[in-house]
C-alpha cells in the first residue's frame, strides 16, 4: 500500500465487509463524512483508486467485491 494512503480508510472498509459476512448479508457500506467546508483532506479518498474507482465529492461509489458481496464506499 502506498505511503500516502491512509490505513484507517482501509481498516473501516474491511470492518464493514467483515461485519456483513458475520451477519450473513450480501451488502456492506462504509460512509465517511468530512466536516470541512473547504473539502480539506479530500485527497485521502485516493484510496478508492485501489479499487479502480475515482472519488467524486458528494457521490456514492459502489464496488462489487470478487466474492460477490456489494460494497458501498461513500463520502
């Protein structure tokens, strides 16, 4: 994982997926909200690129995991 990517975002995404598996559902969601009116730290969402996604402000991103579990990665 590149140094500029924050492990906390990966940890939270993995936690949502693990919880979905635990409760036997096919969908997981991770929601990240920034309270910055300037959009500070939006660059941290570059982690979406690791999944082939491009982060766009105020847009929900959807990604299907190789296991077939749908994962919503949002901001």
